[in-house]
C-alpha cells in the first residue's frame, strides 16, 4: 500500500523537525510529485532543500509556494533567503520586505536588516 500524500508530508515535516533534511527531501519530493499544487508541501520541500545547501532548487520551491499561496509569509522569507544565497539580492530584498510586512517576526526583520546593510 502506498502512503497518502498527507502521510508523506507529515513524515517529511518530522524529518525536518528532527534534523534530517536529506531524508525530508526524499519524502517531500514524492509528496510534491503527487500534489504539485499544494503550497504547504512546496514550502516544506523548500525548507529541506535550503537546509541541505541546494539553494537554487530551494528558491524554485519557495517561488512555487508563493505562486500557489501569495500570503504565505514564510514562503516569502524562504524565497528571500534562497535568492540571497543564489546571488539575486534584488529578489531577496523584495521577498524579505514582503515577509516582514506580512508578519513582522524578529527572524524576518534580522534577515532584512542584514541584507539591507
């Protein structure tokens, strides 16, 4: 019997929470293949890819998450961080500013301040 998409997503999030991002990528890629328009899966996959140093792919996944759910502040934050890592400062600043505007969390503000300096 194959796992449900929700079971795959839950397992991927558990791998992230326990510090196993490589395993999370494997599971979340399966979930994304089965539900490509699910923003929560794309965001979690973006997190896992970012944590494994695959910043270009993380940027792409966060961008998909933002396209699916434009008010997902964490996806904007992740897109900003990944854009910074891939050398696109303009894109990074734009999405970090959006993240701060949507949810003025310290983590978001610190990243924006660091990049703006």
